C-alpha cells in the first residue's frame, strides 16, 4: 500500500463520523503545521520537519523496524546528512528532507544528487564500532534526555542498543550495511526531481520519494503519507509461497512488503477477538516488561498510557518497531502477526470449503 493517513494529534474529533468527505477536508500547506500543532502557532521549517520525522519515524516506515543512528551528520567535505538510520536488514537508510517543491527548485544542487553523494559517504561503514563512534554515540549525546540509563556513557549506551538491535533482527556483523537506501521526504516534489528519481529507481538504485501532506478534518490534523517512487505495480499485489529458508536479515522483496501492508491491522484484530482490552502483552525477548492492552492503539505500561509503538520504543530503545511482528500475547506467546496470519488461513480454508459446496462435517 503506497498511501495512508495518520493522525498527528492524539485527540479524536469530539463528534461526527470518523469518515472523510471532500467538502469537510481542508488542505493545509506544510508551512501551516509544526509537529502537529494547528496553523498560526509556528511555521514549519525543514529543521522542524526533520525533528518531527526523527521523533515519529514510524509514520514514514509503518511496517519496518528502524533505528535512527544519526542527525545532521557532517562528512569531511562539510556536507550534512539530515537523518541516518538502520533498517531491520542492516542497511543504512539515508533520509533527506525538503520542505516542498519550491525549496528544492531554489537550491543549486538537486536533492537526489545531494542524497547520492551523502549515501556514498556511508558505503564504507562496515562495523558496529564505526557506527557507534561516527554516528550513534554523537546522536545519543545530542538527544540524551530521550534515553535512559544515565549511568552509561553515550558510547556505552549506543553499543548496547545497537548490539540488541542487530541481535534481535538476526543481522550478522558481516551483513551490516551491505547496501544503502535513499529516502527523500517532502510535502511536494518538482517534476525534475521525480523524473530523476524514477530513472534511478528503474535502474535498480534503492531510492524512495515520500510525501507528507497535512490536512485538517474537524479539530484534528492528519498527515497523508504517500510513497510516490517507486510506484506500485500489479506484481506487488501477488502473494508468493513463503520461503522458509530465507534468513530474516535479507531485505524483503517489494511483493513481500506489499503483502505485509495489506494484512489486517489492529482494529480488525480487535473485531476478531484476537486482542481484547486488558490482555497482557509483551515485546518479544522483553517478557519482563509487559503492558496491558487498553484500546486498539494504546497500552498501559508502568502507569503510563502509551501507543503501541511508543511502548515498543521505550522497552527496546529503538526508534520504531513493527508492532505486529514484535508484540506477543502473554496468553499464547504468539506474535500478533502469527495470530492474524493464522486467522486469515482459517478464513481462506472456510471460503474454499464453502466454494466447493462440501460440508465441513
């Protein structure tokens, strides 16, 4: 699925249907929104957009497990990459943010050329020690208030969090940063940038263009998130037979990503009764820090009401996790992803029986 809508504010509309109609939607310029605060409070700069994405990286990568490891990282030629992350295959993800198409056109260097140069800087990073020394420790020092364990130095904490991220995602040190991904984020793109990125993507360069478009519905602001490049193809919607021999650290294909995006989400799991209020849950490999389900979007953890992803980030120290693959029900020990796939298989078997007219008895 290449497009989706996420609420930027926690509060839901006080009344009225949770349904969007064109007459009720007011489109907003990206300059009218600052980290989810209504227009008129503060205009959005590129640094504001960068900080919003850094803090809410799951908005851009809703089906991935991501660890942000750097911000405004300088190279030896004094160029600065906006954000640097690791994905759950061990690839470095270079994230460049621009406010809009106009700001891209006003720059001397095209956004995609700048991103390629920066991505090349990270091609030589090949060990956890290099990641910690050059990227992650300085990042933690810059945002120390967001991390616990103050008895540890930034370098010690970076090493601990990175080691856990690599281990839990089955990323061998020898597979670290075998490839680099480029992600360009803006509220809009000019035609020349899209044309260049489309050409690069067609040639096999792992580059993505994602738009974040804010709009107001009633009293809440939403972000429409759309992956413009690469566009979906018909092949993306076919589901392949699972390859059990594929190690988890290998980056999933676009088909697998498309399948993952179409799987039922939390509201459907509630409707099916797979997850219910008060169910105890835990992050896999962190059973000692359980939470209690409140709603389809929140849990109670150590006296706090948190979103599933915020809880996962707090427990693991990672920037974002795929809650379906990493959240397990305490009653069964199975992940939400396993449970929803099992339910889908049951429904498929039931439909096949019904279509053949054979009685289940």
